[in-house]
């Protein structure tokens, strides 16, 4: 549940009986709120909070970060590029902080499955905690493995999503793991990585190969003074995708 006092003051936690540790708040006991429905107003530590059912963006904003996470604009387009929706079987690497894992699990839903690989156990641990805290543990299987050297195990995948430094080294294994018509999508920060990735996609026979960058500009909406914000995130990553046919 999300305990929300204002846009800048909210806590994401599981309402349960007894004391629990909440990051930034210490040990708290929220037993009195167990059973309260979403929308209820409660008093906690002398302040009024609204109980809300957490949205996907609440879950991503509150997750514990260890690796750099994928931005929402890129994550959502990765879903589109890779054709991911309810019921999809998806492998991703690396898990990192698990931000993309949450977004994938949210997209595939109860009838889908996400297999999330990382070669570093400490990242897998953080991703697992974040996915469990978000309530998606049943949809995700974590695997500790270097996918560049050992590949992807799961057969009959609808999509493979790669957010790691050497996606080209994983594409052959991704191709074998995909069903006919399945997609691969990659996310890399530099042109050099993008170029190598796209060349490998083409040489492996992937079709419908695309590469792109998304720029997002927030708008400052006033009364008569509506304009773009002065600050803008100049660069996040490049997206590429291809389809096995
Ligand atoms: C940028 S982070 C991924 C962030 C993640 N998508 C998120 O949104 O939280 C990259 C991750 O890829 C993992 N990684 C890099 N190369 C890998 C490989 N060959 N096999 C498995 N994991 C790898 C790293 O350990 C790191 O955790």
C-alpha cells in the first residue's frame, strides 16, 4: 500500500501486524491500519496520510537502486518494440535493480512469465527484493548467469530484452530461445554499442530491425505562459529491436 501525505512525501509498504523496518522511517508499527481500504485517510506520526493502491510508477520510484535503472519512456517503448503484453514469456538481462523487471512483470500479468538474468549475485538480490516488495514475485524467476558466455536457457520465448553492456554477445542465444515471430529489444548508452548490436542483429538474420532514441521534454503549464521546461534529460540510451521470422 502507498501511504501518501503529498507528492514528495509517500511511503510504499506492506500493511501487516506488528513492527516492521521501513527505510528512512525506522521501526514502525502499522497494525492499526491493517484491513483499511484504499482511499482511507489515516493519522501516522501526527500527520494525515491517504492510503492508495500503488501504481506502477509508485513502485518504480520507491525501489531500492543499485544499478542505473531504465527510464520510464525507454522502458515503455522497449515493451512495444519487443511486442510484450499479457501472457508473454520474456527473458531479460541484466536484472540490475529490477526496475525493468517490474515493468515487464506488470506487462505480462498473471498468465505470463519473466526470466531475469544477472551475472552478479548482489544485483540479483536487490532485484529480487524489489520485485517481491512490488508483489510480482510469482511472475518472475531469477537466474544467476553470465548470458554472454552461457546464453539463455528458456525455450519458446516471445521476447528477449537486453539491458547490459554487450548485447551483441547474447543475440545468437536469444535467437535460438525465441519462437518464430518473437522479438529482441536492446538498450545501450553509446553509439558504438548500438552499431555493434544492430550489425549482429542483421548478420543473425533478424528482420524488422530498428534503432532509435527517444527524447522526452516536460512542459511547464501556466496560465498563458505555457512552455517547455528549461531542463531536459539530454541522453539516456538507444533502443534497438529485431524479429525472428
Ligand atoms: C544497467 S544494469 C540493468 C538495469 C535494469 N534494467 C534496471 O532497470 O534496473 C546492467 C546489469 O547487467 C548485468 N550484466 C552485465 N553483463 C551481463 C552478462 N553478460 N550476463 C548477465 N548480466 C550482465 C550487470 O551486472 C548489471 O546488473
